[in-house]
C-alpha cells in the first residue's frame, strides 16, 4: 500500500479510532463496533507492550477491511517494530527526527504531535505526513484548525481529543483532514461503540452531501 493511498484513505474515512487495548479480544470488540458504523481506521497505542502483536493479529484477521497503525511511537526502534508488525501509519504525542526518517525510509505516513508553529514547520520540513494537534485539541477545540491554517493553509491536521457527538459537526466544518476519537469508540460494550460509530458516520455523510 503506497503512502499516498494510506493518507487518502485516512482523509476519506475522516475518523481515526485511538485505541489503548491490553488484549486482542478487546481490540476485536472495538473493531466489530466501529465497522458496524462504517469506520475503518484505528490506531493501536504502544502504551501497551503487546501493541505490535495486536497490530499483526488485526491485519491477519481483517486484512483490507481496516487500516491499522501504531500510536504513542516515541523512538525509531519502536517505529521499526511497528512497521514490521504491519502498521500502515505511525502516530506520536511528540516529534522525533529519528522516527520521521525511518518512516520516510519505508514510506509510512508519520503524524507527530505538535503544539507550536515552530514544531509544525520543523516536522513538515523533515517529511511528516500530517500534524497531530496534541495536546492542544482539548484546550482550543475546533478553533485550533483556523489558528494553524490561517498562516499555513497547507498543513494537514489530525485532531486528538475534544470531539464529541454534540460538536462533531462543528469539527467537520473546519475542513480538518482527520479526527481522532478515543473514548467514544473504545469504551463500553460493542453495542455502544457501534451506536456512537453510526452517529459519527451519519454526521460525516451529511457533511459530504453538503460538500460534494
């Protein structure tokens, strides 16, 4: 899968599930729930040391039905292990030049967490594919998209936190490239996850109908 294809799928899917799971069984439950709502992109966080194994198992189980990547990747060693496990993209709460280089080497999109304009420009200059607005999504809300894109309209942005069923329409109207969703799509039983996924998918459908 080419880097451009991965980015296109992320942008078209719009929603990215941020999952911190300890077992493959729980990962399956989350995947079944989001797929029922038409959401198919998920990040497995390396806050748990078995993340690589879960990424590999998800790829084996679901194939192209989902796009699975690795999150909380702080160093190049972890990045390489994630790529070998089948991660299609790499996300981090910070920017690392070493991680950026190894992702570019293997043509895997890298989305580092940045807070300042200087961090954003540095990451882009070194080849970051998208900027994760972290942790500022929770503080600024949807206004951060305009704050960043007014001086730099070419910056592709992924939010991380701050999105709810009540304000998702506002976020979509900012033309943000990707929206990271945590608790809404990772907590509770499969039925609850599915219900929330359907609500988000319906919001996206309405947005796309208005902006063909």
